[in-house]
């Protein structure tokens, strides 16, 4: 079977609630061997609500990489009832390896090293060993499919979906990793891409390791802004008159938690709270109060109270059992780039991040990843991102995005010549049509429906206001 024969398949569509149609199509496991093993891709379609004005299909891809537990098929529903839905068939799909598509599995390998936001050097070897075992578990669960879970192949799958739908071109909305998928699709199939919106972009010039590392800086940018805001309200919070003084109190609490508890968990929870809550402007007052309450509790030596104050802060630890199966797409996709094999490179970065980016679990971005112990090499190099033959599109990027650094959106806009919409004073990640930013949504709707581009550099305010606490 050739690739063109996959394009010609005619799947059986079934109609469910709200007139959402579902189907499964087949694609090659390995596009270099289209006559070999096949895998399935689950697709949904919701037809344009104004057929007389229909201009094509709008395909969307969510973040990850990893599929968000099959949310891919449901992502298109986020546009239902909008002006976009009037003129486009809304197409969702679970990228290969995820959801109702053929799954890429990995065995669960439970980490043995303590969950610690500032691990001592003595813990580094255990953290590395956890990742070595995690990579071996991915190899055992992934089998022959794993090398073929790639961004290139997801883009090729998208082109099969386009052809199966009988469309000459597709329009596209992608979020986070999905934005990268869209940039790759346009680079590989420029004649097939019409209008495109890339929201919360990875940086086209960074490797996956660099993407991880820059998250530490992205989180710290939010922490610094929060600390400045709190310092301007010393009469309300009593934590100091400037950002330096406020962060000094934060570190006082960190040191006290270290002394008063026999595990790193309370201090780790506190570091996590500072990083994650600083990104959400609505929680800035709450975070300032938490710091003050913890300072009072630790100065009084009340370890029970400090633990209670941190009780609601979550961690990243999974609840899976050793040997269970999980989706292993994240690990496979991030191995598209080379990773250092010298473990000392990671250890040095961990020492640096432990000092500069301790909040929001920053050091976890620097620690060894499965790429240091990779059990396969990607069959193809990453795509060179470029725009050569498809229309100018839109980039949407929040200036305080804690996961995809704002610099990534700027770089993607410059690389592709797209117009950049900056969401100002916002820690949002994945914004258009997902967070209720009416001003942003209106601009993007107009572009997708009518082709109206905003100015090359446009700004809109975020929707999460800072607390109404007056400055001193």
C-alpha cells in the first residue's frame, strides 16, 4: 500500500451526541515503509453550522506531548458555537500513541529518590538512576512503535486526515506542543496549509532539553513580579518594601522549614507553592499571606501549623503502580533531539538551578532526563522550521507563560513571519478560546473566519486581574 492509497481510504463515520461524527483511519506505522504495519488514528468531526459560508476544515492539536489522556478528539469542541464553527468543519484527533488512537505504552517505573525541590549533591546519582530505569521501562512498553512516534509522523498523519476528508487544504489551531506540530506541518506541507494559529509556542531554536531548562527562568519571571507587587504593599503584607526583601523572607521560611522538619517535603511544597501561585495573578494575595503565616509559624517553632498551611499544595508524583502501563509519548517525542550523555552536565545545571530557580520545582527541569540514557536513535532529524508557500498566520503568547517561555513565541513569530499577539501581565498557558479572553478571541476569530490580520505586533490584556490590594 502506498501513501496515496491511505489518502484514498473512506472511513465509516458514526454520529453521536450533538451531531459529532467519529471515525478511525489507518496510517503507516513507518512512512518509509507504507506497505508495512499500520496503526489507527481516531478522528472526530463537527460540521460547519452555516454550510452556505463553509470555507473548509479547522484541525486542532493540543499540548503535551502526551495527548492529555485523549483530549485531542475533544479539543475541537472548544470552538463549537463560535464564529469559527459557522464556517469550518471542526476536526479533532488523538495523535498517534494517545487516546483512542493506537497507544504507545511505557511501563511504570516508580521513582526511588525523594521528591525534593533542592536536592543535595548526594541525591544526584539516585535521580539519574530513576531516569535510567524509566527509559528502560519505556523501551519495554513501547516496542517497535516507539521510534515512529514523532512530530514528523504526526504531521504526516494530519495530511492523511486532510486527504481522507477530501480537502485541498486545512486550517489549523495548535497549543503548546501542538503549536510546534503546526509549524512542522507547514514546513513539510506548505501547499496544504491555509490559515494557522500557534498558541503558547516552543522556541524553534531550542532543543527539548533547552525547552525544559528555560522553564526555570519563565517561572522565576513570575516570582519576581509577584515579589515586586508584594513589596509595593508592605503595609498590607509586612514582608518588606521591595522584591529583594520579600524574597529574603521567602528564603527565611525555606531555611526554617529545612531545620524544623525531618523530610524535605514541607520545604519542597513551599517552593512549589511560590512558583505555581506566582504564575496565577489571582493568587498573589493568597501567596503573600501564606508566606507571612509560614514566617509566623516557623518563628514560633510550630512545625504542625506549617505543615497544615502547606497541606493543599500538590506535587508531581504519579499514583501508578510499578509495572503498570501508561502512555509514553512524552519520552518518545523529546528524544527527537540529542541529549547530553555526560551525567555531570546535568549535575552542574542542577547545582545552578538549585541557587537561581528553586521555585516551582525548577531543579527538576535541569535533572537527568530519559534522553541521557536513550535506547533508540530517532530515524529522522527534527524538521527545519520555515514558512515557504503558505499564508502569514498568528502567534499567541502570554508574557508570563510558565511552561513555554515568552521568548519562544517571539522567536517563532520572527522565524515564520507571523503576527504576534502578546497577552500582557498573564501567566496563562494555552489561551485562545480556552480561558475566556474575549478581546483575544475576537481578534483570532476575525482572522480565521475573514482573513483579517491584526498589526504585526499586537497586545491584549490578560483576563486574570491582580488582587485589588492598593499599593502603599
